[in-house]
C-alpha cells in the first residue's frame, strides 16, 4: 500500500509540474488569445484531478490510472497541433 501511495504521489507531482511548465510556456509564446485560452483551460481542468486527490475530494482508483494518462496524452497532442 505504501508503494502504491508513493507512485500516486510521484505521478501527480510529475503531471502537475508538466502542466504548470506548459502553461508558462504557452503564456510566453506568440499564439492567438483564443488558442492560449483553450490550452490554459485544458491544463487547469487536468490540474483539478491531482489537487482533488491531494485534498481528499476523491480517491485514486484504477480508472484514474487508466483515464488520466490518456487525457494527458490527448492534451499533449492538442497543444502540439494548436501551438
């Protein structure tokens, strides 16, 4: 159980770091305001899940580990296509 909890924390730290860095990169890029809004809104929505787990709003389940990496992958694809 301790190993799983450590892996969840490590995964969430990596995701949060990636999303925050990506938001800062998008803010510096010369991209239209509409595209910036879409990218930042997507990142904020994806940030809600790790913070929800951290603050105890919901528990990390098996579905979280299946769906959340896919969502991150789709987000990465989206920002590469838009920006």
